C-alpha cells in the first residue's frame, strides 16, 4: 500500500551531518530534517491514533512528525530515506490490530487454582518449626 504524501504537508530543512563524509561533512549540509503535517494527511481515526503511538517523541503536540536522517553522504539519498521512513510508518499505522476477545476462567479452572493454592500453603505450613504445647 503506497501513500502519496502531498508536498504541502512536507517541509524539509538541511543541516550539517555527522558520520560518513570525511572533511566534506564539516562544510556541506547533507542531513535532512523532514516535518510532515499529520493533519494534512486526513488519516482515519484508528490510523492517526496508531501513528501517534508509533512516532512517540518524533511527533510534536502540534501534529508534526519530525524525521531526521543523516545516514547517507548526499542530500538526495537522505531525502529519499526520510520519505521512505514516513511511508513505512503510515503503512504500519494503517494495519489494524486484532480485536481482543475477553475470556473468563471456567468454574473448574477457578477450583483447580484454589486447590493448588491450598496444597502449596499446606506444604509451607509443614516447613515451619513445630509448636510445643
């Protein structure tokens, strides 16, 4: 499932990167910081909630998803990587979780649990020092 992220929802800024590049890294701004306005994507409510959960600290209170990539040596490669990461997050956010079916232990299971607890307590009582009357 591919998502077309509108260009109006994306803003990019470039900054000096650490990492590969040798001396070139000190004079060229190759790292990209991509900001995506999540409200402009018009996501369904379940996907929006899951995206906020997935993004964690990368999501601002104003609804912007901030992705910083400084993995590659060129701006273009970092831009592609950032777009790929955003798209992967959106794909994962659109996958619904399986509904949890509530279950209850049966009466027999409750009885077995109580019996095993009584048995354990009896064993532990036997370990105590004998009382002299």
